[in-house]
């Protein structure tokens, strides 16, 4: 339940249009707060440091929720800081106190072929959306994709697994045997071990799509200019997975 409460707080952040990057606005009492997906730089016995998508370094004391986090992991953070004493604009460093934390990396990105696509990666639940106008998919860097996923759960978010697959023989998607679009196409799959899910929750998930990017470059001798993510979208609580997918896309620039 503690994990569900944290995810519900995250959903409130979405409703309030809180950015995925660090919030730098405080109030008259100099207390600021932020929500962000950050990459772990180091995790020591007494301290942990992160890098944000906009190049800030966040420094915090050790956190029990992140005992297993190692360098390179991605974490969703809720945190507070003092806007006058904790921010060093010259070095882009902020000392923070972690209010909530969840590791959001480690999600599988398997390569498959159209012919071999079978029950292994088939969804048994849909997702509500990965783009709601306030938050949309984006790249943390060249290889790591951040998805803001809204879906239904019951009481244990750890029983929901998200996988992002790509077809090595149809990297641009498949439409009646032809290329579906002009960019790299990925397919989000959602599997749940729960039943009777009816609570609308939100969670960031990160995916290392370097294998798909490299496969695209090898096939077309260039990096994709767009990334398409096909989702099985439904706002119903009946758990039925639609037969057709809904596409969300964004521009991609390999730096």
C-alpha cells in the first residue's frame, strides 16, 4: 500500500501539470519542492547523488527506498529543498531531502520478429494513456526513454509489468506487410498479476532502447528522426485489451 500511495501522489503531480524535470519554484518561506526522473550517479552508505534531464546534480542523504539503486539506475523522486541555501546555480547543484522515491528502470526491451511474436509478450491488460497533454514520452539521453504511464491497478503496483518490444524485421512498424510509418516503432505491453483493477494510477517507467536504435541505424544507415510508440489504449476498467493500437510519436535527435 505504501507504494500505491506514492504512485497516487505522483498522479496528483500530473493533474497539477508538474514537469518531469526539477521544479525550481519556492515560496516565501524558501521551501521548494520538486518531482523528477533522475539518473543515479552514485549511491554510498551516507549519501546518494543524481543527474536530472536538464543537467542538474541532486545531492541527498542515504534513503532506505533506494538501498538497491546502483549507478545508472533511474529513479522517480519527490523532494524538498531550501531555495536560498541549497541551490548552487553556478555548479547546477541542489541539496535535497527525499520525500519519496521509486526505481523506475530495469524494464525489458526485447527484440522479436513478426513471425515469432507470440504469447510471451502479449498484454493481458491495456493502459489508459502515455500522453495526456501535460506529460508525454521523451528521451533522457540518446538511449533512455521515459514513459509516463497511466493505468489501472488494485493495490500492488509491483504486480504490473511493462515491456517495450520492437520487431527486428519491421523496425518501422507493420501495416499489411508494408512499413507503417517513417520512424522507429516500439510496442508497449502491459501484464498484470492482479484482478479487478479499478484504481487509476500513474508511474514513470524508463526503457533502454539502445538495441532498437542500433538496429535501426544498421538497417537504414541513419538514426530515426521520429519514434512511434504503439499502445493498447483503454479507459475502461474491464481489463480488456483492444485489438487495435493507438500511436504516440515524438521527434528524436541522436546527439
